[in-house]
C-alpha cells in the first residue's frame, strides 16, 4: 500500500476529495493536498478518473528537516528501491517556503545524492547509476521545515486530456472547467448553456461527465 497525494489548487480540495472518495478511498485534506492510501490499481484509477486534480503522486516520506545533514540522512533512510528500478531515471525538483533550508538547488542536490547512495547499496552497484530506464520525477517540498518527498505518477498534468489539438486564446484549464461543473452540481439531467464558451472547454468537460467518460481516456 502507498500513501498517495492528489494535488489541486487551494479552494478546490473538497471537490477533489469527493472524487477520490467516490473511487472508494478515505481522504485527509490539507491546503491544496488530498491524501489517501491505495495500491498500484488506485494510482491508475485516480490518474484515469480524477477530473479535478492536477497530479497524482506517491508520498515516499515526510519529516522535519532543519539541517542539510538531517535532510540527507532521513532521505537516505527511505525505501526508494521499493519504487525506483535499478536503471530508473529520477530527476529531483524542489521548493522551499518559510524554512531554514531555503536554498532549493542545495536541497535538490542533497536529496539526489541521498537517493543515489541508498539505491547503490540496495542494488549492490558500484560507480554511477545508469538512469537509462523509466522516469520517476521526484519533488522535495519543504514548508515550515517539514519536508515532503514525493514521486509523480501523472507525467504531463491531468489537465492534458488528449482531445485538444489546438489551443485558443486564454484557455481555461480542463481541470478547472470540470471543477466549475462539479461545483454547480450539474449531472447531465438538465441543459447546460455556456454563452461565452471560447474554445468550448466547459462544454466538453460537461459532456464527458454526462456520458461518464474517463477524463484520462485519451491521454498519452
């Protein structure tokens, strides 16, 4: 079982949490974050069916980090080999807000080094890891000295539905359009009118909801 994180804009947590619950998972909500537990099937289902979340991530670890040594040791102690393959490619991105460890490049480098050291021991590898295989995008997010380490499972954002060949001017994100429909409690039983439809994103998302078509059906 994994601890899973669905990411969304702040203010839409209740909408995303309800979607996750409808898929059968109990949720815990924080600002812009919906946490729940599930297996590989849950990760696939959420990437396929969540209409309003931006991304789905695996939470590898959470801990307090106020020194670089502390960040390194606690990152190295996490079971990265349970997720990342021996030849896995794992770029590290980061962000830091109101934390003692404010240098994002340094935090990224330390997390990368810690994971490399862990995987070299786990896979009994000498020298550099090849990183020629599947991609495992890692994020280290530090907020008020609390580090959250995650692996992204969505690839491109979940707003990339796969049905848009060309982009109009000032388009609304597909996930936000779906959120507006959910907030309106529209289910397809009544007409939906969007007189200022632009590129038609709200209408398209409404059709997907009415026909119960998975928003990720056409994603690459």
